[in-house]
C-alpha cells in the first residue's frame, strides 16, 4: 500500500482564492481525519469521518472551511475564501476504528499571501 | 485545547544514551499513543498503550502508563542520530476514540 496520499504537497495562493486539498486514505481504513499543524497551535483536529460520514466537525475554524468524503477512497478539504491566517500544514490521516494508530499522509503546506 | 502535555519541551542527548519523555493528560482515556515526526514530514505512529495496560515494548521503545497519575513515559534506549525528531503524545478519548495531540518534544541526538 502506498500509504495515505495527499495532494498537492505545496500550495501557494492569494488571499480570497479557493483552495482544495485532497486525500486518499489507506484502502480498508474506515476512519479519516483532517488535522492542521502550526507552530503556535500545534496539531488541531479539524474534522473526522467514520465510514464516509462526518462525525465531528467541531474543530473546523469557521464556515470558510468545508470537508467532504464522497466515497471510501477520497476526501477533500476546501477553504473558500482563503486568508493568510489559514497558512499551515494540513495533514490527512486514516485508521481502522478502535484501538489502532493513525497513518498520516505527508501533508500539504499551504501558504496564503 | 491540549489534552496531552509533553515534558520536557526539548531534549538533547549523546548517541548511545537513553531518552525519556513524559506526557501528562487531564481526562480519562481509551488509549495513549506516541508518534514521531521528522522535519517536514508527516507523523509516524510508534506505539499504542491501552488504558488497562501498564507497560509496552516495541524494539528500543518502552512505554509506561499510569492512569492514577494520568501520565505516560516513552523511553528510547541506546539512542541513535536517526532518532532526532519531534515526538508527540496523543490521547484517544470518547466513544469514537478521537485523538488529541500534545505540542511535542524536540529530541536531538548528537553523534
């Protein structure tokens, strides 16, 4: 298995533009998570899905952020419109439900200028 | 808010020495996990210890869990320069075992 695959690896965009981050989880994993990492706030859980259904989106900062999981092999995190304070590394992770560790992707480094 | 808090924030040791990192948390947990992150990379799962376990080993790693003190420690024995990384404690809580991470410990192993 190639692991959790995220794209793009780097994204530089102008303030106000729409940004879409993509994630392909490990086949067979039924839980998917989106995290954001910054120096100031560390790793923050934004949203997670079980069996493609959003379970907890309480970490999504505001309505500008949305996430979807149309099927078991694909998820997107969208920011519209983007702002400079959204600059961070965004990680996707997947796991089996229960007492299992997460497998993280390599992350998308987002810079909003 | 941070559930797990690691201590120390930074640790510098000589190759061959042991490294001990600590984690404290606030609420009851389902399990506690340790992850490693190399600079510019994603997090890698190292070890998971369930709330009813007290100690676990994996290669050069040893994890302990004291639920009465709400604390855990990660011991890396015979450290290597390649162990240089950030280490994160994460606690799984609630019905869905949501994972919350601490801010991490920066470990530097000098060759």
